[in-house]
C-alpha cells in the first residue's frame, strides 16, 4: 500500500458500513454505529449525502446492487460472518482478539462480549494514526485495548505483539478482514507464520481473501473495484484461489474449519434481493491451530496448564507496555464519551445495545460540495 497517508480502502469499507448502518443494505439487522464516528469529516459528509440521495429508488438501487463499484452488501455481510466467528470463539473461552490490518474497524467499541478480552489492533502506522485520532471519540469496551503499529511487508509481527503483551500461552482469535488482497504472497506467508507461532492450541484465524476473476469472467464490478483500489494507491497484490488460501493456512499449521463464500453469507444474513454474490468473489476461511483439532496437546503442556489457560487472566505486560508508550489504558471503567454514539441517519432502532441510538444529523439543503472527493482521509 501507499505508505504516505492512511489507507483509502479502510475509509471506503467504513463508509460502506456507515451506509449499511443507515439502512442502505439488504443485510438483516446490520448495526455498526461506530462506523460513522470513525470516518473522517469528508467521509461523514459523503455518507450523509449518499443516504440523502438514496431516498430516490433508482440511486438507492444502484448503490445496493454495486453498479457503481462494490455495492453495500458485501462488507456488512463479511463483518457479520466475522463477528459471529468471534462470538463462537469467545463462547469457547478465547479472551484475546487480534485485528490484523484493523483500519477503522469498530469491534473494540461495539462488540458486547468483548469486555473480558484484550484487543490488539495491528495496522500500518500511517492508517493507525488516523484510527487513534478518530477513535478518541469512542470508549473501548475491551478489558485492555492496545494499538500495535506494524507494516506486514517489513516489520516483525511477532516481536511487535510480544512487546504489546499478546500472550502465546492463551488462545487468540485473529481477524484478518479485507487485508490479504493488498499484501504480497511473501507478506501473507510471513504474517501467517507469526500468527501460528503466537497461537496456542485452540486459537483460530478468520481470514477474508479475494479470488482472481476467472478467465473470461465478465463481472464488471470486480474489475471496477480493481481500478478503484489501484486509484487509491492500494492495488491488489495477493489475490488467492480457494486452493491457494487453504494451502497457505495449512502450511502455517492451521486446519480449515470452514471456507464460505458470499452466497453462503447471503443465505444466512441477507434478504433474498441481495445481489452481492453475483459481483464479487470474496471468501472467508476460518481455521484452527492444528494441535487442538487433532486432539494432541503440544509438547511440554500439562493438563493443569491447559486448564489454567482457559481462565481469563490479567495481561499485565500489555498494560505496562501501554504505560511505557504513554498510552492511556482503555477499557471498562476508563472514562470516555457516552455510548452509544449517534448513528448517521434516522433509522428505526432494532434492539440490542444500540437500541437507544439517537437519530443523527440529516442534510437539510441541496448539497453544496458535489462531487465530493474520494472518502479517504487525505
Ligand atoms: C480494506 S482495509 C480493511 C480494514 C479493516 N480490516 C476493515 O475491514 O474495515 C485494508 C487494511 O489493510 C491495511 N494494510 C494494507 N497493507 C498493509 C501493510 N503492508 N501493513 C499493515 N497493514 C496494511 C491497511 O492499512 C488497511 O487498514
């Protein structure tokens, strides 16, 4: 990726989540009130403008269907799949969540079952600067929340996580959402090797990957997306076929639990009118550190240690690392702005923590700043 400024694709997918939170999606019950808050001022303006224009059925339809690029179903769909994969891991006792290439991901500020867990947000330093600035408006729900700057193409993920206090002896859930297409194959392999090294038995990775267009594939939207990401300075470098993705995971020591595509997600989470599956070849592989799947304990581990590991434990070293870096310790009990933040559109609340969200500001006059610049935070 271009290293001078924050990632434009991170802003783009966050804009899509903000639009979906505003009701512009076929994905049922999709809620992400953090997305609008995490956008730059320009992104928020664009979000309001698009929601305002989407009152017209034709324009709404073109945004939903992806005629103008990505569509507004794919990102919320994958976000829901990954959230549910986290919920499953959390229910099994996992208390460490690592967000790789976190971008403007709001999980640490919105997942209701994150309170006992330590969250490590790993991203390119250029993007993480923007994230920290925008996230100052939100209160983390995590037990401990740390920012770990890493360039996957150059830096050692393992060393950075060690310094931040991520524990190799506790199960970790790794979310690698929307990142692998932007990395070289070498960076994908090195990152997975570091994840495997730092994963105790029972750790899981949920990784999205994007398949190359099949020869002769006329899917226009995929090609438009490839043009758009190139324009944003983040060309696709690491498209993967299903076989290649599974091989990467297996070679790193992970056993595939499931590998699903947009059609599967659509059936699980979307109205039948969703067309996301037609236009974009993205998949999610969920895999587990092989030791546990095979039923074998790693060498030198006693059953007592395994039992002890299942208990949530304070991560003192990460708190120390945060203090050493001059970062405020964020988490439950830490002072912060009121929760939940206002969503970006008047939308009927539908239960859960976010049910009390207030309607957000709404454009009242014809928009003066059209056409808006791309939503990236530059
Ligand atoms: C499309 S965004 C996805 C962000 C987030 N995971 C989400 O789904 O909202 C791609 C992310 O990958 C990160 N990324 C790309 N190349 C990277 C690299 N070499 N090192 C670290 N992060 C990188 C970008 O900074 C950006 O946050």
